[in-house]
C-alpha cells in the first residue's frame, strides 16, 4: 500500500518508527450509514459553526478539500494539504502521545480513519475521522495556528513520561474502543471506566508528558479564542461534536483566560468539559508553549532531568555540555550536593553528537549499558572539555598514559588512556581506557575485566528528553497496542438497512436507484421503526417535491421522538436544516 501515500512527499520523510502506526484507509469499508452520519454532522456543523467558530474554520474547509456530503478520501486530501505544507495519514484509534506529537512535528496530521456509530453521532470518546478530519484539518489552513501545532509536536514529543502515563494511554484506548463498539456488555465498560478512574486518581506527580498533554487538550482539542465574554471555537474536539459545540457556548461551561496553569488542569475524555480556556489569539498559544518548554528537562538539564528519565523507565537521552548525547534506559544517578556526578544506563545504549550516532558507539557495542562521571576534576577549575592540547598534556590526559582522574563528587577513573574522540569544535567528548577501574568512594562502578571503558566528557548535563538522539540507533518498530478497534457487527437486518441508506443516497445523487423514495420510506418504517436518520434524509428529498410523502415522514419522525426521547433533539436538528425559516 506504499503507493497510496505518494501524493504527499511529507509522508516519505517520516522515520520508520512512525510509519509503523500508519494503516491504509480502505474507503470501501465506509458503509452508506457511515456516509449519512458524516453528512448529518457536517451539515449541522457548517450551519452552526459558521456563527461560533473562528473564521479559519470555514476557510479551512475549502482549502483542505473537505466535502459536506462525502467522507474524505485521505489520498485526495493529501494532494490538497500539500499546498499548505501538510499531510494526513490514517491510524487505528489512539496512538501513544509521543508518537502523536512527533507526527505533528513533521507537519503530518494523524487521522483515525474509523467513523463513529450512528448511536454516538453527537460525541464519541474514540478518535474518528469526523473528529480528526472535520475538526483538526480545517484549522491548520491558518498558517499561524499550523506553526503552533508543528512546534507543539516538536516540543511535545521530547516530553518525558512517567511509567503510569503508558498505562493511562492503554486504559483510555481500551475504554474508548469499548464505548464506541456496538453491543459491548455494560460490565466491560464499567470495568474499563474503573481502571481509568483508578489511574486518574493515582498518577502521582504529573509528568512532563501529562502536563503538556493537558495543554494540548485545552488548546488543540478544546480551545476557545477571543474574549471570555465572546469566545469563538477553534479546538477540534468542539468543532467535531455537534452536542458539545453548542453546550460549550452556554453559561454552564466556565470560561478561563488561557495561561500556563492549564498544564495542571487534568481532563476526563469520557465526559463533557466543565471549563474551557480562552486564548486572545493564536500567537498567545505559542507564548505559553515556550513558557512551558522552559520548565522541561529538555531545556533545564541538571540532576532533576536525569531523575525524570529514571522514573520514566523508558528510553531517553541526556545531552552533555560538549554536545555528546547518551541514549538508553537510565537506571541510576549518583549525586553530591544537588549535582549529578555519575550516570548509569542499563541495556542497549548509544552515543551520538548532534542527533547522529557516533561511529563505533551504537547499541551493539554498548549492549550492556553505559556509565560515566559528570563534572570537573577535583581541584582544577578548568573542565576537561575546555582544556587545550597543552593543558591535556600537562594533566597527563594523553594517549598511552596511565592516569587517575579524580572528579568532584569522589568519582575516580584509573587506567591507561587508549584514545580520545573530539566534536567539530575540537572539544574532547570521549576518552577510552584499558585496564580501567572506576569507583565512587569505595564502591566499584567498573573493573578492568569488563573491557574498554569509554568515559563521556562533560562538565554538566544541559538537556534530557524522551526517546533517542538518533532514531536509527534503536529498533523502535515494536509497538503493539493491547486493544484493537472493534468493527460494527454485520447481520441481515443491518445489511437491509444499509441497502436502504444506499438507495436514498443514489436518489439524492440522481443515480439509478433500485427502489423509489416512497418504497424506501415504506421499508424503513415497517422493518426499522427505530431508525431516524434515514427518515430525515427522506424528508429532505421529499421537501418541495412530494408533499404527501413529506407529511408521512414527519408524522413517522414524531412517533420516533415519542418512543426515543433521547434522540428527539437530533431529529429536530436535522429537520431545522430542511425547513430553514419555515414553520414545521
């Protein structure tokens, strides 16, 4: 299916570990009912959102090639998105937050290609093509917002997660799948809800990823723009929910000026939001993002950044003041007086410089882990990285010399220097030893029989972030979600109803249908009395053409309202679009 993505070269640039999440959009999988659901939501949205959405929304619908009557074909969308510097790919439901944000960093929109069931037409906790395609895509046609989204992805994918974050991702993914699936036993939903509630109440201190996801939720997904008194909608979650887009504009939802405090406001994906944040303009979003980024280990470095990586129990990277980057699973840091004096990884580790793996320092060579002192030599103001060749010679840091380097923090490295590696600026970044012993006080950290000791050079840790420095250093094509989306069940009754929806669609498109509109109405009322959307479509086509059929359809819909009061407002909403300015 690779050829299906040729319409946009941005997709070809994606690293392999992101391509593993892409799946083909099989357009033939969309049923006539799916198409009717898309059409209903889009007609309602365009009508309502033209009054309450940011101006970029309607402009973006045209620019991104989204049609009201048809679910978008992503390969067609890609040809149009290419004009504004973006692309779109299909995925299966929720993907891990780091991956989701990294796609954004590459200007690629992730679209869950499934579509909500008719029973969840107003809102679904599962990502779907209405949310992603009709919600996210139009707003990125605004260049200022698109750059915010790209920059958010670039920074967000470096955020360090906690070990609980991944559990939460899997729990929410499972709950969204079960809630969206047809006929899920209530006890299964309740068990999944219980797990999400438990994790939400036991996350501990929020990780960087949890906090930046909060910012993403309150802006990209559920953001308002303008003034608190007169806000407009730009968040995709609101733009794609016909229920919540109306509810959010009422006084029942508290409006708060957007600032960095939103990073600490958690959300519940399964319920309408009790409060929303209002940004004065798109530029303000970028200001808050930069303010948050300044608090991240990515920019602060130091002891706390290594501790965040250790707590994450996941692949991460620290960068030293020389530019040397160490990527692996960090398991220990020795600290003295609030500073890291020795760091340790366990398992496969790679050393890089400027995001490129150093030759000879990949995961095969550093298969068992990596440890190194951090900081200056004791009693010497000049750090090793700042020493000139003459300085290095003066301190016997020279090839074939046997030396004992005593670091601040009581770390000693004793052995025979084999060689050194330098960065482009000529600073020494690695010193390799043989017959080497490394100690912290009396504790042995490395002994001669373990082989060559490669010591990283750096007086301090300037950065730490999630993931490897060089994405090619590790095999990252390993993500297997614990749950998969559940397709709608097929039955003879469902197939008959789909055929009726298809016939009405053909009539609207003036194609040769197998039955007439009257026959379709007779069949749906006789065999599918609880279905409402097809009768709304029949009323639309009968309007101005068949007064008798129109009246029968309206009478039938009134009876459906009485039997199913929970969807009465949806029927009324559909009829309002037909009878604009008329008395029904």
